[in-house]
C-alpha cells in the first residue's frame, strides 16, 4: 500500500473539512479504493459510499465530529461496500456519545447492508443506547423514519 498517497489524500480531506463550516462533497481516493462522505440533503447526517477501514477511520471520525449534535444524526450506508470493526465501533461510539449527553438524540443507521447488521448483532453493539438501525425499505418504497415513542 502506498502510505504517502493515502496520507496525502486523508490530509486533503481533513483540510477541506476544517476550512468549511459544514461537510462538503468529499472524496477520498486510497490506492484502489474510493470513499465518499456526502452530507444528507434531507436531514442532519452523512451518506457514506465505498470502503471504511483503518486508513479512512480518522476521516470518518472527523466527519462525525463535525456534525451538529443538537439533533439526531443519520448515516446512510446504502453505498457502503466494506467496513471494518474499527470504523463500525466509531459509528457505535458516536451513537453512545449522542445518548450520553443527556438528550434523546440518536444516531440512525439507514440502509445498513446485511453484513453490517450481522456484525452489530454478533458484537452486541446493536443494543447500544443511542443507536437505531432503520428497517430496510422494500424496493420502490421510501425508507421510513425512526419510530418516536
């Protein structure tokens, strides 16, 4: 793996995130992988496309930290092709942090691929306070929002 290329791509994304008030269309290219983190248009959150692994973990953490924590957050994983446990732990940790601040805010994982759901269940992380797994929509139908109790 070309670590110079990976480090410079990550540095460019981090610089772009810190220079702008929100998250702009961000694209990171690392060796043969592509990661895009895009703000959601319809609510506070992110759409993640591509692969999340140890080389992109700092970028994921930075993107999550830059989100407005005055509301619940949504992370659309419909374009995710791979995630390692470190990055999944970062998402779960962000959900726990939202819950630990004393609010009723949650981090909702939208369109989580089956392997992500399975890993969350195997680790027990699906029960993390502040984490909500949104049920998958049937093809052709919009994905429902989280249930409010």
